[in-house]
């Protein structure tokens, strides 16, 4: 299939119904350990925790060798083997309530091709709207990137990170238990997050890859537990992968009506940047 054929996917839609069940929220709280503790029935779902719902549930026989569902349904059949959730822009209009049904409407908004250092790239922009009780609660636009394998990724060289005085910080020690739990929460069978020989020998990574959405959620958790204002928006962009080889640092810098967020790798480089927008 040529790239011109992928364009036929622009405008394709899907609708997914789910119950914002308490059990999944309790499992997420056990993994993330928020200071506020586990949520309860009918309480508001914390921001970004909607990523634990509306999950793709492809049959086992329809998974690719990498663990991703085979493409060609809602997502176009782009042949490049490497996939990354590269970024998102989200508006929070009303909190989802735990224990109540909801539905998500998705649409393929755009598909573009570019050339990168590892070869051709394909960017798929997907829009989502989440409704509960006939009310629009969340609007989201995701950027998914597909690319060729490229050269092996070297392990970062840890350095002593300098102290910061203008930010709230947290050090995260990623390990296979955390990555496994997050994969289970998101029903994500991508093998780079739990199968070390596959990650190293098939995809060229030096260790297990920390999920980009996990890093984004950890940054959101750092922000939301240090503000009393409502969170109305969030955006993030992944810049480099993180691995389970060394701790990484989260930083949150309050800045008026927003909080600037950053995840720093063990070598001090920015792995993911994000912004929280605050309401009145």
C-alpha cells in the first residue's frame, strides 16, 4: 500500500464505550501512589487517568510481533515498524465521574510524511472527544509517529544533576515492575516495555523503554498535587526515550496561569516537556 492510500484514512471515525470503573482507578492509584490516596465511587477521575480507559482490546491472534494490534482498522496500515506516542494537546472541560459510563469518539485528522535521521517518518494526528451524561468532558489531539528502525540507541551516560531552586522536583526510579504494571493498566503489549531481549536485540534499545504516557502522567501528578487551582489544559511532547537503567528527574515550575514541566534523563537532557494550564 502506498502513502497515497493512507490518506483515505483521514476522516475515519470510531466510537468506543466504556465504564469509568472504580477497580481500574484503584489499580492506577496503587501504581502511581498519589498523596491523596485511592479514589472512591463517584469521585472525579484525576486528569490524564482517562488513558486507563477506552483501551484497544485486539484479540491475541491480531497482535503483531512487537505486541501492537495489527494496523488497518481505525489506524492506517503504515508499514514502518517503530511507533511512538509523540505528543498530545488536551482540554479538560468537566471531570469524568468514577463509576459512570462514558464514550469516546475518535477521528483521524491528518497523516503526513517527513524524513528523519533514521529514514522516512509518518505522523498520524488523531482527535478524541470523551462524553459522559451527554456532556463533553475531554477533548484531546494525539500525535503518533511511525518510523524505520534506525541505528541502535546508546545508553545515556549518567551525570550528577545540578540542584534546582526554582522548581518542585521528584526523582523516579523506573524498574520492570512499574513498567509491567503500567503496561497492564493500559492493556499495552508493546514488548519494548517488558521484554528486555526483544527491546535490545530487535529494536536496538539499551534497556526497557519507559512509556511516554507514564512519564506524562507522573509529571501531571507532580503538578496537580502542588496546586489548588483546577487544571483545564495539558500538552506534552516527547523528545528522547527514557530507560529502566537509571533514575530520571521530574521538574515542575509554576509560572502564572501555567506550570511548566520537564522530565530529565540521567544525562541531564530533556526527555519530555509538558505544560499544565490552570483555571480560575
